[in-house]
C-alpha cells in the first residue's frame, strides 16, 4: 500500500472546496475550517465521500468527531494522513 501524502490530501480537499465553493481562493483553503464553508450535514457527508473516493481510504466520521468541522483543513489533512497511513 502506498503512503498517503499531505499534499495529496490537501489537493483532494481543494478539489472539493473549489468545486462547491468557487469564491474561495486556493491559497486560503489550508487555513479555513469546514464549518466556515459547509453548513449542511449533507454537504459534510459529500465532503467525506469525496475524500474517500479521491484518496482510496475509509474515513470514520465518528472517529474524527468535532475535529472534522472545527479543525482547519490543514490540520484535518494531517489527521487524515495519520489515519490513511495507520
């Protein structure tokens, strides 16, 4: 199994953000939190499914808990790398 890289996770996050929130500048994404952009639980589920599909890993929303919406996307990328690399 290949090692999951932070840049890969950030690219997957950026792909979702730029597709769903085109007004957000790419350079801002790492400093934003999901709660600043995602206001509906369905969008949050779509976000996680997007990441799972792009990264080829399973993300347990319950495991991430509040961090999923309160962490910056940069911090979230670090958590997902840790999950993906076990």
